[in-house]
DNA sequence: TGTACATCAGTGAACGCGCGTTCACTGATGTAC
DNA sequence: TGTACATCAGTGAACGCGCGTTCACTGATGTAC
C-alpha cells in the first residue's frame, strides 16, 4: 500500500537512502533533488538551507536510534535494569550498522544545522532515554555515587566510538574480521560484568 | 633557536596549525599554501595530491598520539600494568583535547589518503602500543580470556568516543560543563575499577 | 455557478564562489667535463 | 676555473567542475464574493 506523502518527507527519505547507499561524501542539495526527481532548486521550497534539510534527516536518525534502543530493550526482562542497559548498547550499534550514512551525518555539525530545534529535541530525547536507563540501574546498585548524566555520557561514548571506528573500518585491519556485536559484548562485560543472556542478540 | 626546515615539513606544520586553530572546515591545498606563504600550486611539488598531504598530517598526528600516551604512562609505576593502561586513557584524550583539529582529521578517510603507507604505519603503531599495554594487563589477570586486539579495540573506542563527542560538544549540553578528565576517570572506573592514584592527572 | 485574486510548489537559467589540478614558465642550484 | 647542461622548487594564469543560492517565471490550487 503506497501512501501519498509530502514532498518534504520525500526529500528527507531520499537523503536517508542516498546516505546509506552511497555514504556521506556526495551529499548535497542538487544530488538530493536529482534523486527525488525534482529540479535542483525545489528543496529550498521546503527547507531554507541545505543545513536545515540535513538537520531534519539527522533528527529522523535520532528518532530511529531511539526506536532501535527500544526494540533491543523490549527483548529482555523489564524488571532487570542491568539487562536493559546492556541491551541498549546493542540497540545503539545496530542502528549505526543499519544506517551508517545517517549515523555518520548525525554528528557532523559542519553539515547539519545544529541550531534546528527538531535536531536538538530528538538528540536530547535519545540521550534522555539512556539517562533513564542509567538512573534505573543506579537504583539497583550500579555506581549509585556517580552523576547519572556523566555515567550515561561514558556509556554513550563507548558505543559511539565502537560504531564510528567500526564503520570507518579503522578497527577492522588491526582487530581482524571482528563483528560489532562481539565488541559490544566485550564492552558490556567490562562495564557491567554482563551475563551471557544479556549479550545474546535479540532475534 | 630556529632550525632550517624543508618546505615539505613546513606545509605539514602549517596544516596542523590551521586545523587546530580554525578547525577542519576550510582546510584545502590553497588555504595551506596561502598560510605557508606559497603560491597555491606549490604544495603539489611535495605531495602529489591533497589527500597525500593530509595523510602526512594525520601520520604526524598518530606519532603525537603515541608520544602523548608515552608521556602519560611514564608518570605511573612501570611495574603496574593496570595503572599504565589507565594512564594511557588520559594520554589519548589529552592528545585529542590538545590537537582537536588534527584528531578530527585522522579519522576522516574522505580527506586523508588512507592508502598512504606512512598513515597506515603510524596508525598501526599507535594501536600496537595500546595492544602491548593490554597484553601486559592480561598477564596480571585483566580479562586474560579475551582476544587482546579486541579488548584493545573496545578500550580505544571508549576513549575515541569520549574525545569525539566532547570535541563536537555533543556531550556538553546534556552532561553539563563536565571536563574530559572527569569522564575518563569514570570510564577507567568502569573498565578497571581504577584507584584514585590512577585517576590523578599527570603534571 | 462564475469570476477575480492570492498563494505557493516547482522550474530552469544565471550568479558567484572556491576548489583541485594542469601547464608552460622562471630562476636558482648542482653536476659533468 | 669556466662552460654547458640537467634538475627541480616555485610561480601564476587557466581549466573545468559542482556547489548553494537567487530570481523571475509558470501553472495549478484554493478562496472570497
């Protein structure tokens, strides 16, 4: 079933597809318009600048990241905060692995207009989701003395670093053909002493 | 004392200074030449392409990263592998904080010609340095069952993520005015259960 | 129901920009004899 | 010591490119009366 969709949404969708298929390199107003079957000036009827368009794409990415973490969390025991936190790690890197181009864009402040309110809102929501998980974990004894946001920042950084370096293939030549999930399992082991059940992949 | 230096080295130096002062955005052959007081075509007498020049800059960056880690390590007990590993984390982020532009460039494969042998050599050396530290730590009981290169990859990723997100100011708005060393201390606490002495900054 | 007007998405030509790279050249330096 | 030649770093004009953005326009749609 095809749904009638606004040109605006189609532009964002086209950009997302381009990014994940071709990478971030050739992204631009003209290329997006070309792929959407529009004249090269058309996107500016919907976004005042390229930076705004890309910010909308990135915001959509943060929404997907949020959803990916939700999916991962839903596969483990709701009453086990540590398991949820460990699952969130998998959710994070799976999003990055599944949408490498968008993931790469989301943290490129030279491309996205980070002043866009939607960008800030969605980015904040994704981080807030992790902070909540951390707070719950602290309530059951996981480093309750640390500032939640800082602890969340460190966990986020670990997943972010794993995903970034893996996607840039910076780790592959030195660590071999290691898959990302295996590295996340190690990261969880270091941070949480994660149990085997936690490190299992959700189906 | 000023030392006579080759134009080639001056170009690399000029690029490094530009990157750390102005960021990665306006980098290019013409800008580097301008700052070095040369005509815009001159750099091509020393580097066949811009990508090669930037690869040389990045290679120099890896050498500095290596040195920064060495400095950090030298401040702790040589006979304590865990302390050395924890100190290495500080060395990593200090390099990134001190040379944010070069650090940003080093992992931009769209800008650096990563086929450059010097780039690969120096990058490999920096990672190898960390692997050696990990091997020593494993010898005294730190997750001896894990593959050294994978464990090193996870630790590298954590520091890389912290440095990247911090420099992009992605963490600042949500975690507050947190300084980088504080986050590294938390990361070390999670990974190593680091003692206060380890988390102290080398002077 | 019909007419006049406003709105606005989309078009396509044009502008101005800075880029990486090429090219023919100049001029200084080093080398062979 | 002097001459002829080769080398090569550096110059500056030029090429061709694709970019983001502007602008006057067309044509379809919606609205007021």
